[in-house]
């Protein structure tokens, strides 16, 4: 996994393609990660945003989206697209492995990956 991370890190956030990200992190798709609900994923995204002291609008700017999309993700109304989460992870330097890990969410480990 560390090899895939270094490949993705070398790419610009704007040039990430879905094949690379789905290989790296395919578990945003509810069919591959039935244990995590949209609400749980949204709560984790919200915790990251608040810990980094970002507004929804600022976070949305990283993925070229509207503030309402971040709001819907945080409220569990929609699944985040894995390309968007990948771009956020690269830009904001958080761990996709920890974000997507089953069980209790470790915000500190997510924001400070080894």
C-alpha cells in the first residue's frame, strides 16, 4: 500500500483518475464496504474538516464542488465520490486507511499518518 501511496502523492490532485484511486481505495463504494454507513463516513469527513479548521466552502474548493455537496456528505445524504476523497486526502494530508478503517474512528491517526 505504501507504494500506491507514493505513486498517488507524485500525481497532481487534479490529474487523479478513477482507476488509480479505486485501486488504492475502493471502499468508498457501499457495495465494497457494507459495514460503513453514509452517516458514519460523513461524520468522519466532518471531524477532519473541523480539526483542520476549514469551512464547508473551503473544503469544497479542494474538489471543485459546491458547499452543499460537502454538507450532504457530512449529513449522510450522499456517498462521497472516491476521486473527491482522494483529492482531499492528498491536499489535506490525511490517511485514507484510517478514514476507512472499521470500528472507532481515530482522528489523530488519520491526520498524522506514519
